[in-house]
């Protein structure tokens, strides 16, 4: 595995406004549309960095996050993932699978190696969408987090909050992976994006002005919802 990126999957009726929102949040332009129905696009951080955030228009269902794991041989890695407990969904050159807890991910080959820098805003604050948090029910936590640790080959470590652990990101990777043990005993694994910023108060106001909705305040993060209703967090982590 040489790169990790995140996809924001959005129903068609909220797709365009959600694309505009995440483009404004990141400060990144949108690529030309691609796919059989122009359903895919990339949020492009510029010529000196490689992308790690993409978007997909889906026909039905709720907005969600899925992961793309970039590998040199998707077929071989798919066989390894299945041996680790994943379920294969389809092989279209890239391979779509579900983790043991039901989180969709894809094995792709797109080359990338240059993490994007934080955006600097007119008030001199900085921010970066740089983390995916896997939200895992308690009953499947050990199996699910063990799967991702083995699949990515990243070491697991604790955090300052009891319900969280981390997978330690190697150098030259754009995305961090946070593991959250939910109070829920059952249900599928979900995922959400996290934003690192230099001023959480300013970042919350900026996101609200772009169309986000405040959901909840916590000690070190604020939960927001984007125009499609997808929850994400603005955190006190330095970008």
C-alpha cells in the first residue's frame, strides 16, 4: 500500500452543492468529471501535491465516506484482504470490497506520493482535511481495527481519549486513520472526515458560512454536518 485517499459519496439531489461546499472548505479546485456517467471528480490541491479527497455521485442512499487503498496489484491485494476477513463486491480493474464490519473500500492503482499542505485563509488561520475516523461498534471493534491494521500495515497506538486509538501514519502519507470505539454494541462500521486547524472557533464560523450545520461541541472537536447531512469533525489538531 503506497497511498490512501477518501471518497465522499453523495446522493444525486445534493451532489452539486456538496461538491461546492467541500471545494470551498479545502480551498481546492474540482477536476473534470469522469466515469461512465460523469459521477466522479477529484478535489485538486494543486500541481505541487497529490490529491487525497475525491467525490462520487450516487443514485440512492445516504451520504457516506469510503476509502481508496492505492496498491500496485489490486487483484493480489484483494485476495489478501479477503483472507483477512473482507468481502469482495466486484472487480472492475479496481476492486470494490467491504471490511469485516461493512465499510466499503476500493483497491486502486492511481499513483500518488506528495501530501498537500494546509490551506492558509485571509485571517491567517490554516486548515486541512487530513484524517478519516473509523466509527466502529463495540462488539466488532477488535476484529475491524485489527483488519485495518493488517491491511494497511500501520502500527496501532493509543490516544489521550479513552475511546480512540490511532494507526500510525508512515511518512509521505496524506491521511491519518483514527479508530473510534462506539457505545453502540452492533451495527456497521462507518467513517467520517476530520479537519485539523489552527483556530477551531474561526474554522467553525467559516464552515457555517459555507453551508455546514453545527451538530455538537466537545472538548477538543466540534461535530458539523455538510449540505448532504454527512457528519464530520473540526478538531484542535494542528494542521
